[in-house]
C-alpha cells in the first residue's frame, strides 16, 4: 500500500507532461453514483499534478448547491467535500449559464466559487482540453 | 472484519484495522489501535489526529497526504508541516495511519 502521492517515482524524466483534464458533471448528486464517483476520481487525480478543471451542466449543477440535506434518503451528504477541492489546488470550477438559469439558480446558490460561462464558452473550454471525462 | 477490545467493549474494525462505525470512536479507541501497532501516542500525535477529525467534520473526507502536510503547516507551523516530521510520527504513512487512530476511513486515493 502506498500513500496517494507516494509509490510513483515522479522524477524529471517522467513528470514533464502536464495534461489538461476536464471533468464534466451532468447528473444530480443523489439517485445515481455518478456525482460521487466523479468527485472521487477528481480527488485521486489531484495527486498527479495535472491541470484539472470541473464543469457543471444540466442537473449536475445541483451537486454544488448550498443547503443539501440527505438524512431522509439515508445517503451521505458529500457536498462539503467540494469545498475541500481548493486545498487540492483544484480551483477551476465552471458552471454553464443556461443550465443555471433554467433551474432558477444564481452564483450565490453555490457552496464554492465558480465561473459562470455560456454554452458556447463551455464548448470552447471543452475543445481546449487534452482529456474530457463525462459523468 | 474483526474486533478490538477497548475498556471491556468490543469495537468492530475492518480487515485493515479501520473503524467500521465512525461513531464508535473515543480517544481510548485511538490509543488502543495505536498500541496494537506498537505506537505510543504523544501530544504531537494527537495534534495530527485531532486535526484530521476536524478536517473530516468540515469536508467529509480524509485528506490526501499532500493536502494534510500543507494544511498542518498552515495550522501548526512549518516545522510540523513537512513529510519528515509527519512520517516520523506515523511511519506507516501520516494520512493512512493517523486516520486509522482518528477513527476515519482511509484517505480517498490510498490503495
């Protein structure tokens, strides 16, 4: 067993390539495992010093909405974990404007700082990535 | 799955010694887990263990070791926020071992 940053020999010859990873979150936080799995992958990938961004679209926007209460559905409320991302040096969080407005939400409804961008800006962001993972 | 005995009470732990029910944790449980690993917990150990418990309460995860190191440095000073200091306290890996004594799950990303 190794610690999450240990066990891999990141010497100069192997650590030179930094790729741009975008994790796209489209599904509501509970009811399916997608949101939690995405978050775990992001946290694990953070150990590898890559350029990581997260995008929230469609119902995925609900993942970062304030005031989640999950007691009555008997699952863990993992929304506080999004606020830990900053400590993992993951600070690029994007929300699609159209999805946000369609759900009557504003920037103030989120528990983390995000950049709101239009659908077409989002498309440009996706096009500029090396790896896009959709959850 | 197994149990450890703490002051006459059987506490459930998994195959690696982590608590099955986080609510079973007391300082005595942490001390007993450390004793099984031949580790005497000092004030310096408890600083890290308590820090991890606070971190978990706030963020609902156990931090990766890199994140832990940085956060400890911010909170307890640079002389403690480095791998050497933390590995001396917790030779099996600061995040992994300290999380166990803190009654938390293994940090996300630890295999």
